[in-house]
C-alpha cells in the first residue's frame, strides 16, 4: 500500500496495552471502515459480524460512529441504539436517551440547500450517472458512475454555481462532492464535542478509525487522539497507524476484544 504508516495489526499488542491503561473513546467512520464501499451509496451495508464486533467493543469503550451520511441514515444502517452517531460530518449528533444536538449555525443554511438543489440538478442533468443525495445538512453529488472523461466537468459546473452561494462550500470525498455549510465545523470538531459528552474528566484519550480525506480533520484536529487510516486516500495523512482494508479492521477489533 502507498502510505507508510505502521500497521495497527502488527502493533496490536502494544496498542492493546495502551488502550488498557488509557481506556479510549472509540470513533468509527462508516463507509470504507465498517461497511464496504459500494457502487451505489444506498446499498452500503454493515455485515452481521462487523455489527456484532462493534456492539461488543461498545461495551468496553464508549463508541460513536462518525459519518458523512445523514445521522438517521447511518444509525439505521448500524442499528446499535446504544451508540452515538455523528451524521453529516458532525452537523447532527444523536445518542442514547434521546440525546440530540444539531449545529445552530448550520440550521440557518437549510433554506439555501432547498434553493440550490434544483438548480444543480438542472445544471447536471445531461451528465449520465450523477446521483444526488440530500442529507439534512449536506448535499452530496455522487459521480462514481459518471464517465471518467466528464468528472472534471461535474466539478467545474458545481463550482460555478456555488460561486453565488457564499454560505455553502464544496468539499471532495471519494467519488463524491459534498456541499456543506461554510461554517467552521468538521468531523474533528464533532469528535471533540463528543469527547466532552462521552468522556469522564480524566478520560480524554480517543481512537479514530477512518478511510477518507474527510477523516483527516479528525486525525489532525483531535487532541490526545490516535488515528488509524484504513486503506489509502492518496493524500497526506495525519493518522498514526494503518489498516489495509475492512477485513483488517475486523481482525483488529477481534484482537482488541481478546482477553
Ligand atoms: Mg469513509
């Protein structure tokens, strides 16, 4: 693999000891980390085995799933009610006991999403394979099924329209453009916020596992945290360790759960 990070699997014994001493809060990305990346984003599913592992881990470590997906979407896919879920890159967070937190500033931008979505649909309608996904606080434009030769055209047209909407910004993920509120909020800040909710006073150590460029905000921003990158996204990484793929994520979870 292209990144040169040490393997979390090969260093599992050392990491396990570190986790035993400083019991971490566990933050897990969804697509590409718990569930395989699929051609159509709506088909993504977590395996029973992975669900079971996450469930067991959550009894040892307070656990949150952090995703670019909408909060409801991701929580319905994982289906573990005792976890915290940070959706739309953390603009909306839910947890056990009807815990709910939405970013107030992001709320104000919602009408602009309603306005811009039909404009973008119209502008991109002649490009085959473009797939819109409206989440509460973000609008995703998937281009996994767009012909390679037209991908730059998709980016170009989206950027052109966004020029007129300073309240929104364009972020890039794997084969997806994420349009989100132009406010200072990302997965890393969501994790810091959750740490205050989940952690006890002397417990601030956290582990974040993710595969995408958007997870870098969590790797870079979170204090007293350890980052594990799944696979490789081709950009600079702030992670500390790596796992090659979802199978290795599972292996790592199993090692963590071993007595
Ligand atoms: Mg991901």
